[in-house]
C-alpha cells in the first residue's frame, strides 16, 4: 500500500475525508487549530495544513484509485505522468505525522529545495527526517512533501539534529 495525494474541491478536505472513511479507505488530513475573530466572538477553528489536498493510503490498483476518486469532493490523484498516480514517499508522511503529533508550532513554506537533509535525534520530533533552514537567526526543521511542492517547518534547536 502506498500514500497518494488527492486533490479535492475547495473547502472539501474534511467532507472528503469523512466520505473516504465510510469506504474504509485510510486517510490523513494534517490540520492546525487557529483562533478566528468575528465581530461578536472568537472561536478556535481547524484548518487543513495543505488546503485542497487529502492523503489516501491505497493499493496501487486501478479499482482502488477509481473508488477513491469517485468520492464526494474528490478531484484527482496527483501524478507525475498522466494516468499513473505518483505515491508520496512514506518517510515524508511519517515525518509529517511525527510533526503533527508533537504539538509544536510550525509554519508553512512554499517549498524548501536547497538545504541539508537532517534527522531529529532527540526531543518530541525524534526520528523525523527533513531539511535544515534558518530564518531570522533561528533554526527551522522542514518536512517537504515533494508531490505537493510544499513544506512545513518548525523552530528547533540545531543541537537536536544530525545529518541524515
């Protein structure tokens, strides 16, 4: 089984996720809680980390792909070559899950191409692999999701990192 990135209709990430769960298809929708202000109140709201995308765990078979894409809100499975969905590297998904479970604050970056590959050796992100960055004099640990062309980064102490 492989992880695939599925493009979904605008603001349908959680709807499509629920529909896929009813079909017993394993999904992963990384989300963040942000406080939103309206004129009369403040409220905590869940936002997808990658708007317009849901990760699905499928067998690489046409029937599985078809079943997933025929879900309410689904648009297509991302592919590098037409007609053949491209799997997302399992270590990217594993590192993203570790990052989400850590409870750390993180930022989304367009795509971090350059930089050294690193692995976190201790702390709440231990075992995650990614790229070392710096911003405003602080070290950032980034996880790239190559297929989406996006990255997620968290502030980290450089001493907790080692070369991957």
